[in-house]
C-alpha cells in the first residue's frame, strides 16, 4: 500500500480534506510537508500520491507552494511520487488547480483528481475509493527512474 | 456605527512593521492581491459594441440591471464592508490587507461604469441606476448585509462579508459568463473574470480570518455562530432566488442561474470553514457556464471514477518560478 503526502497552509483547507479521507483505516500512511523551513524537512522512502493546494492568481508564478517545490527538488522524494491531486478555485479561471498540471508535467505522473476548496462529500468518497484502487493496481515497484535533469 | 453615527475607528495605531509578521497569511494575501492588480482601462470593452447591438431589448435590459446590481454591491463592499472590518483586525497587516480590498472594490464598482459608458446612452444609464434604487430584492440584499456591517459583532460582520464576496455577487456574474459561452460580450466577460478572481481571494481571506477568530471562542459560541451562518445563508438564498426570478425570468434562465447560486453558496460556506450544504445534484452548473468561468474545470481530472482508461499527464506549463531544480 502506498502513502499520501500533502501540503496545507495555515488556512488548513487541504489538511481538513485529507483528514476527512480517513486513510488510516485503509492503512495508508499520511505525511504532511512542514509549513516553514524551520519546521524541518520531510524525507520520504515509499511511493506516495501528492495532494497540493493551488495558490490562486492569474499568473502561474507561485501556483505551487514554495515548500512543495522544495520538497520535490529533493531527488529521492521525487523518485517516489506516483500521482498528484490538486485543490483550487474555478474563480481563478485558466489557473484553476494548475498546481496539479505543473507537478504532473514536471514529474511525469498522472494528474488524478482536482477539487475545490475543502472538497465536497462526493470528492472525499471518490478520492478515498480511488486511492485504494490506485494502490492496488500499482506494481510493487522500486523507485522510479527519474532523469537527473529535465 | 457608534451612537454618534460615526464609523468606529481603531483607538491606537502603531507603525506597521512588515518585517515582523504575526500571521504569514497577511503577507501572502497582500502579495497575491498586489500581483493581481488591474484597471478596467486595460480591457478593450469597446470591442463589444457590435456584439451588444445583436442583443434583444429584454437581453439588454437584463444585462444592464445585472451590472447596476453588481455596482451597488461593490460600492457597499468598498465604502462600508471592507472598511468596517479594519477595527476588528487582529494584526496591523490585516488592516492593510483590508485597505487593499476596499480600494479594489472601488475599482470594480468603477469598471461597471466604464462598461455602461461604452454600451449605453446617458438616459439609459440613469434609468438603470434608478431601477437599482427601486428593486426590492436588490435593496433587501444590500440592507441585510449593511445591517451586519453596522452591528457590533466582528465575526458576524466577517460572515456577512464572506457571503457577499463569495455568494451574493454570483446572481450577477452569471450573465457575463452566459454571454461569453455564446461568444458575446467577450471583452466584458474578460473584465468580469478579473473581478471574479479578486473576489475569490477576498472571500478566502475574510473567511480565513473568521476561522482564526472562531478558534478563540468556546464550543457553545462556535455552535451559535455556525447556526447563525446557515440561517443567514438561507435568508440570503431566498432573496437571491427572488432576485434571480426578477432578472432572468423572462429569458427562461432561472433554473440555470439557481444552480450557479447554490454552487457558489457552497463555496462561501467552505471559505468560512464549513462543509458544503447543497448536494451535488443541486449544484451541477451548466457545463458551458463552468467552462466560461474556468476553461480548466471541464477537463477530466477524475482519473478515479474510471470513465476512461486515460488520464491527464499535465500540459506543459511555463512557470515563472526559478527555484525548481529539475
């Protein structure tokens, strides 16, 4: 069974979504990327799906939270990513949930799901069931080979 | 308002030090708002004149009234709403963010005037403004919100303000998205999209500050505010439904607009930290309207539901961030 890694700002929106998934019951480990550099650095050693909020705005700069960029800049962390789920707000037009597009393209992994703000009850059910199925279908694989530079 | 009728001001002001933050969200949102800054002059609304002339009289009337209604809401938010939040602010940086929000609301209000001056004659503009003074549903909406702004309960003020930013605008925002989905008034729609983007940040921030305030309260107090929030939402929704009927009834768009209202009501609640109220089947927005709002929303980002075997790997997106190492 794989795991889940997420980032949530002090607004805790994404945190609340992840909590509602109840992944402990599925024996899926859940890890949070620290809010500030001073809070330490998260190092992962098993495959995970990443859940990130999109920082809203018209331009794409800063759409992926800085702490998430830092986390993915670590080659070992990056080697274990298997998919991405993004949160956002349709009010941001073309930039809606674009953090998912950016990470999926950069890491070459599927963009699994997009939801708005805290997510609805339906989003929670779909993602919970979807993750369970997703990990069942994944081969028990060694770390993916990621090119050193893209 | 204090008994003398003057707006309450904060008692003491210290020089604001942006190098010492109590809540990092203040700087993050300030930067976001400044980065999103725009002025109506940069949108070529005059290119819509030809398109405007293809609309029928009832369509023109609906559109004009929608924009007058939006002007009123933005005026309220600029001159009263955002300003009334300043004395309640928890940090000096929060006060500064509200001044930014207040100014942008005034920019929004002014941008409707630039749409009017492009598309309408002076008597038509005057008629529209006098309609706004006499529309019972529009006036009631304004009155409900203003009452909370004048009241002395800071958190209720934030609830009302978030409702305005994230819910009450959308009976109006529907119209330009509708026209855009039919390839009409597309420049006007571009301008409105900039407003919609701003309101998202405003609603998010004010809702976040509400939740910070809520954390300081006892459980019974929190429960009371939650009950109050849902009551207010129902009161506003009922009025919005009637307002929608008065604007869109003749054009047969009422059901479509109402789904959009409920979708946004859910988002207002989420901005306040509450779970969505209306179930999915009541909030299924017409896909054409959703696509006009966000071209990214109709892409299949639901690999899990398994409707197909393919998933999106992500378009190549140019980012301006230079701190990616790969």
